[in-house]
C-alpha cells in the first residue's frame, strides 16, 4: 500500500495516478479483452465501450466504500498489520499475473493473437460473456470486491478525513474512478481496433503488449518485495509515489505506441 501525502493537492494528484495505474491491472486488461471480443461479434456497438462501462461499475463500488468508511472513520482505526497484508496480497497477485502473461506470450502460435491473462475473470465464469451495458458495469463492480481495491478505497477515505468529511472522500473516489476511466476506456477502444484489424499488425502489437503487461507486473512485484525486505529501499522510495506512478504510466503508454509502430514495420510493403 502506498503511503499517502499530507497535503490535499498532492493527494488529489496521487489518487488520479493510482486510478490510472489500477486500470492497467492485468485482471482488468484480460476481462476487458474478453468482453470486447465477445461483443465484437454479438454487439459491435457496445464492444468499444466495454472498458468504460467496466471502470464505471468498478468505480461505483470504490465510491460506496469510501463514503461508508468516511462515515465511520471516527470510530475505527486501521490495524498496523493491514498495510502489510495488503502489500503481500498485491505482490502475490502481481507475481502470478506476470508469470501467466509471460507464459501466454511464449505459448502463442505465430498466427495467434496474445490475450492478457487474468485471475478474477476465471472465477466469474460466464459473466465474462455479457452483452448488456448494465451487466458489463456489474462485472466491473464485482471486480472491486477484492482485498486490494477495498483496502485502497478505505485508506483513501481515512486519509480524506484529515481534510474534512465525506465530501473529501467522495472527491478522492471520483478521481480514482476517472483515472480508471482513462486507462480502461482507451484500452477497450484499442482492443476493439485490434480485433477489427485481425492482421499482422494486430498479431505483433498483441505480443508486445503481452510482454509489457508481464514485465510491468513482475517489476512492480519485485520493487514491492524489495521495499518490504530492505528498510533502506523503503526509506529511499518514501515520498516518490507520484514519480513512480507517472513513470509506470509513461512506460505503458509508450509501449502502446511502440507496439503499433513495430507491428507496422513488420508488415511487408
């Protein structure tokens, strides 16, 4: 769990960045990929908006939790072990998702597009195959019922109480959802475009992004583990959450551009 800044403006900016980073979660990417592919055949008009609807449902749950926690914040204090447990759960999931996505890239046949691999989507079964906007949003809401999302919303709300009441908690939750809307919405549009192309450009681009998702997941997990094991690294990283967030988002955004350019160069003239 990231340590949160003490001034309101920095907290607002960090919350937006964390929302954008959360939208690049491999589970989000995998489920939006599946929903977009399913609706590209059954409901093409809905396919490009699956990422946006998913993040709206996800963000609605975050807002509800943040508001609830802000109301009872005066009677509840976060246990000391809560942050450590959240960090361990996050590291374990990132290691698993990174390894699974790397394996997916290596196993994919030359003529096969690489699909992101998620863990939560497998638990939802047929809910990953829905063709109604409300149901797509419901899938996003169900994804928010996890320890990492719930704990993050709770920490935002508890931190917001230092600056005021439920209005401040709602503002943070809205910014977090806006960050997810930006990344998940763009991701849904990009996947819909790749599916529509279904050519060599799409094949190469999907491999590049698969490697990026795997690499980022493993890198963030390794850094989180290093912070837990080394007090020196933990002290060095203190106060640099915004910098790390922007660097991570920049790396992912550049990988989208690099994936498309590399793919276009690989197509014979």
